């Protein structure tokens, strides 16, 4: 794995962790990265679960990329 590939994979894992945190933590900085706020018209606290699913998927894919 090249250096840039490794850095992008680590950045992907960090973004996945940020999405998982966005499910549980209310913070101005984290709110800007929430997927439900970016893509949905009327985000509500009930749509925060989208971030959890997406974050776990992103983390899983990037960890898989690191291992193989």
C-alpha cells in the first residue's frame, strides 16, 4: 500500500469515527459532517441513525482495506 493510500485509509477511518460520534454527541463541529444534515431536507434527531450505519460501514471498509 502506497503512502497516499495509507493516509486516505486512515482519513476514512477517522471520518467513520466522526460519523459514529455524530450519532451520540451534539457539537457544532460534528454537526457540519453529519450525512443526514448534508443529504436530507429536514433532518431530525430520528435521522441521526443514518450516521451510525454509514460510519460503521466506512470504518469496516477501511479496516478491510488495511488488512488486505
